[in-house]
């Protein structure tokens, strides 16, 4: 019987791979449980695994790069934690590369949006945390390149003496497989539905692209839906003329207008958005159903300055 050996570079000791959590372009993600509890490490982790294949060496290389990038963000509480990486061997031959990460018991922001409605105060809290994470990433000279609800993970915040309600989950930015240095403006990645005009129309992707994507997430959290997309023409139409719902609070509409500015040179930065009144003023607790689909009849649209329009 052939033996499996894991050569370890992290300090959590031996661990056992558990249930499959999800699958992506660069590998599969499983739960992982340490055999023995080690100080400073959780009882459950997530392990991102890429098979070592001669035909696809890029998958392992991508995870190695992701680990190196994550090391630089470990001082930020709004980026998923990185515990190290390991290579598993079979008869002295590498069979899979393992990236050990923080486990997000709350799932993804996508799942949270689809689960139930969010009140505006929750949206503000989530947005503030995501922005702090983006600000940290941008200060380090990186662009995430794939900010979307699927890559925002909800991690329980341990608060002794209180119940674990939805408000106790902290959103953390994850999946740095497409992250790049901000200076590489023309090296493109990302999900088309969350890409800004300069990326869709001119193949430019810098820090402002992450802010546009954040605006798309905030819009989804507030309404339960992003703009309907069925073709490339829909995408071009959206990025040229983003539509903001008229029933949102004035602060929310103005915040979205600063994120969804079609001019990347005037689009607000993460640092500037953190001081916006939407994140500082008390909420009126508006509730929007997760299945809500706004009507987009042209005769109901309000006339806003510049590129912005509203749906009612």
C-alpha cells in the first residue's frame, strides 16, 4: 500500500481534510481539522487544494502566489487569514498543494444576499468592513481584481455573553488568485458583471476597478439583485449608464454614485468612501426583499446629474 506524506510549512501540526466546501478555477476547498489543538490556530480551517499535474502547473503556481500575497495582508482583520501552505506527497511524488486558510462559517456574501433581506444598517456595517479591507489592500500596492459577493466571506465574530446573530458576522475579502500589483494596469482579470467601464471598454484595471465592484455589491445588498445581464450588449449598456434605484435613501444613492462613477479618475477611493455620510449617519432601517426586482420603465426614471439615472 502506497503511503501519503504531507511536508509541512505551517505550525498547526497534523490535520485531516474534511467535507468539500466549494470548487473554483484553481482548485477545490475543503474543511480541515487539526489532529491536536495548537495555540493560535482554530479548530476548523479551510484548505484550498490544487492537484499537481504536469499538464496544468499553473494551478499550483497560482495557489503559491496567492499564499505569498496573503502573507502581506495578515495584519488586516477584514482579509481572510492565511495559516501556511503544505505539499502532499505520494511515494515521494507531489500530488497536491494545500493552502490553509481561515474557515468562514457564515458562507459567502452571495449566500447571505440570497437568504433574506438586509436592513440598511447591516449593509452599512458590511460595506464599512469591506472598504477597510480594500483600503488595506490598495495601500499595499495591490488590486484584488475580482471583488464580488462570492469572494466576500462571513466569519463569526466571537463576542462572549451575546447570541450569535447575523450582526456578529464580519465580512472578509478572500480569493486572491487574480490579485495583481496596481502598476500592471493592462493585465486583466475578474468577473464581467463586476467590471467597470475602463475595463470593459478600454482594457484598464486599476484600484478604481475594485471600487466599482464594491458599488455593485452594495447595490445587491440594498436591493437583492444586480442589474439583469443576458449579453455583452447588456454589459456595455450598464457600464455606460449605471442605474441607481430611486427608492434608496439619499445617502445610499450618493454613495453608489461615487462608486459607480464611469470616470475612473474621479471615482472615490476606499479611503474617501470610508468618510462618506452613508457610513456615518444613522440608518432609517429600510428593508428590501431578497427577491425584489425593480421596474425599469423609462417614464419612471428620475433625471440625475451626469451619467446617473434611477429606477423606481
